[in-house]
DNA sequence: ACCTGAACACCGTTCAAGT
DNA sequence: ACCTGAACACCGTTCAAGT
């Protein structure tokens, strides 16, 4: 390693925007949105609070940046060079978002928020462009492309948001066991509802117990895709 | 007024849970989730912070209670005695939620959260029961009722969440003019995207400018309903 | 240009004390 | 049973000062 550097006039930049975002994502994954505090960040990066605001601005901006980083990475995952069908491509994007939220439950709230408030950002544009390109090939007439893409995106966001499990539970293990216990408790409670007032809930309590979120999500996508082919 | 009361052993209860929730909704409507602070509540109700926690528990519980109150009220609006078709009934529920979120933008985030975390509460059960009852009449086979109802609810939540405009903007008037300015800015930015990289965004920028959220929402519902009739 | 960290103005929750 | 309000342990942001 060469130790002779010419006039290091400015201090070694030891902290970067990327580093802060990375640490933020780790905190968010571990403890949900409440766990992302400036002080936790300061300790983890052993720096001062001013340095953080210098690099990423306000906490809210950091949350946006973290969202953007994670979503962009999720959308880039596209290894297979197979030129998929339009439906396949839509499913790929949808599942990428589904999985991203499964890995980062705090994303659910933030993703919705970002799309609403920042229609110009790479998150909104990325998702719409990627999905929207397919709707023409699906047989949707040009005048309805915006409606079609919006319907798909809205469905995906809604479904994906509902599959963000017990976010920010600091009590650790929200594993498969937890998940099952949660569903068991829910279906038990549904069974106790008055049957005459809640006939539907009683009818589906069995289906609810052994459904698979991911499969159900794909079913929903298929339903929307099917409906879109009839959009004139 | 009779002034002679027999031993009012306990003080007049001057503060009620309902009053607190009502004040909370007003604060939320006026300034978004950030405006609901214990101190703001304390001042508005001229009481102490302890009284609030006594009646409604923690801030988070109050947010849940406010959500429940508003959603329940929205779902109860059912004046016409006309026994609508299944599709009509679904549209009624969907629009009730749409309008509730238009009036109370803070609901968007909270509604999702409540449905995820409290599948037993009146919000989740109310929405599912009301919508789910219709899917049988739609021609969905019984074994698919849960999938069908979930698809509808997920679409509705996703769409409705996206139509919660600039929530919690304390700068007042988020009126029609603001809304238009917002869309104009967005479409201007979309037009500036590189046409070769974002062909879809360019194709729809005109549609985006003069679309109507509510109509688009109904289109989406129609798409999903259509898809559901083919679900086997 | 980059970083420090004290200071500030908030925040929600708790709890001993009063009625 | 209901309410008060001080005390506490947090929080994000700012900013003069250092390098």
C-alpha cells in the first residue's frame, strides 16, 4: 500500500451516503421504522448527528433513499435472458416487489407513500414503465394503457402491502411458527363470530387457514390480467 | 334544571373516549398523522395527558380507534333500500372507502396497517364480510371465495391508498388547484424523461393529465370483477 | 468539504397525588 | 373512578466550532 499521498487537503471521507443508507436498511430490517433513529445510526456508524444530516438530509429523506435503494435493487433482479411473455414479465415484477416487502416489511408503508408523493422518482417511474410496457401486448387498446397499468400497480401494491407481516416487532423471531400462530388465532376468532351475522367469514375460515400468500397473490394477478384482456 | 343531585360521589365525567376520538380525527384531518400529539389533544380538550391515556391508552391505540370509528361510519352509509346487484354492492363498499380516504388522507396508511395486524377487528371483518358475501353470486365457486374476496380487497386497498393526496401537508389548501398543479408538474417531468428509455411513460402522459381518479377506480373494479367471473 | 457534539424544542408514557 | 401535571426518557434538527 502506498503511504505517500500528495497533499490530502481534505480529510479522508470516511462516511458516505451509501454507507448511511446501508446502515439504515439494516436498522429498519431489524426493528421496523421505529428502530431507525438518528442516534442508533450515529452509534452504529460512530459519527455525529450532523454528519448524517450532511449526507442524507432529514430522516424522512433517508427513509425515501432507503426505499429507493431497496426497490431499485429488487427491480433489477432479472437474471434469465429469456424474453418472457407479457404476463410473465408482469409476474416477475410483481413477485420482485412481493419478495422485497417480505424481506423488508417497513417497505410496505413507504412504497405507497413514495409512489403517491413522488410520481417523478425512479420508484414510481420504474414500476410503471416496466409494467406498462406489457399492457399493449396484452391486447389493451392504447387509449386504456394508463388505466390498465394503474389497475395492475394498484392491485400489486394493495396485495403486497397486506403481506407485510407484523412489522417492526422488536421481539425477534417473526418466523414461520409465529406466522402460523397468528393465522390460527385469527381463524379461531373468526369461528367465534356469530354465524348468522358473518356467514362469509364462517364459510372461508378453512380456506384462510391453509392458503399460501404467494399463490393467492399470483391468483390475483391472473384475475386482473384476465380482466384486462376484455378492456375496450 | 334540577340542581339537587344525590351524592355525586364520583366527579362528573367530563371527558369521554368518544370525545377524545372525535378531537383526534379533527387533528388528523387538519394536519395529518404528525398533527396528532398528546399535547395538542390535551390543549384542545383542556385536560391532562394522564386523562387521555386513561381513556384511550397509547397514541397508537387512539389511532386505531380513530380508524375504526371512521371506517365503520363509512361502511354504514347505506341509505337506499334497493337490493343492489352483487357488483353494485361491491362498488358501494369500494366507493365508501374511496371517499373516506379522500376525506381523511391519514386513513390510507392506517387502514392497511389495521387490516394486516388486526384481522379480528371490526374493520377487517366488516370489509371482508360485506364484500365476500357477493362473490358467490358473482359465480365464483365456493372453494375460491377467499381468493376472490382477497383479490377485491387488495385491489381496493391499493387503489384507494394511491388516491390519498398529499397527506398531512400543513400548508393548508390542498384543493383542486393544488391537485392540478401537482399533476401538471408530474406530467411535465414525465415528458422530460428520455423517450427511448421510457416509451410507456411518454405514451400515457396525455392520459394521465385528464384522467379522473374515481372513474379509473371504477374501471379497475370492473376489471377485477370481470376476471373473477372466470375464476374456477 | 466534511465532521463533531452540545443545545434546543419537541415527543409519548408513567405515576404519585388529588378529588 | 376519574383526572392532574410534573418528571422522565426519548426524539430529530440545527449550528457554531473544529479540521
